[in-house]
């Protein structure tokens, strides 16, 4: 399996899941931007990113997500990171991005967030 491959799966109307490969770096950061942008153009409001097999994320990888999350939020959606390892979480903490990103424990919590986020408060 390609350790940089990013896969996509529709979960329900308005919700798509992207799975990272083992690495998100200079080699594939553009693919993550493309996947997020394509998902947005396909009317996906919520983009869930499964990081369960992600072992390494570079500044380019963080930037790929960071650079797109604002646009997704502007259109009333969000990017939800989940299954984030201790190592990757540490990187997000060091970069002071832990509070900026929407991070959930697992897919069930991420999906629940997508469901509740659609309901007006």
C-alpha cells in the first residue's frame, strides 16, 4: 500500500471521510488540499479526516488542512480530525493548533458532531 495515499468515502449526505496514508508531507500535501477542495465542490459540508494510520505529518501536511479549514467553515461546515495518535496530537499541541481544529476521539464521535452541528442552536 502507498504510504502517502489519501482515500475518500461518502458516509452520508453532506459527510465525507478522507483517510490519510501513513505520512502527510511535502509529497502528498497537495493531494490533501485537492481532496478537501473536491469534497467541498461536491457539496460535502463536513469533511472527516481519519488519522488512524498517520505516523508522520510535516508542516506542509498541517498547512494543507490548516489552509482549507477556514473555507470549509465559511460555508457552514467543518473539518473534523479523528483517531489522532498521541504523536500527531503532540505536534498539533506544539503548533498551538489543538484548539483550532475540531478533534474527536473516533468515527462515531466525529459523525455525531456532524449530525449535531447541522441543527441550529
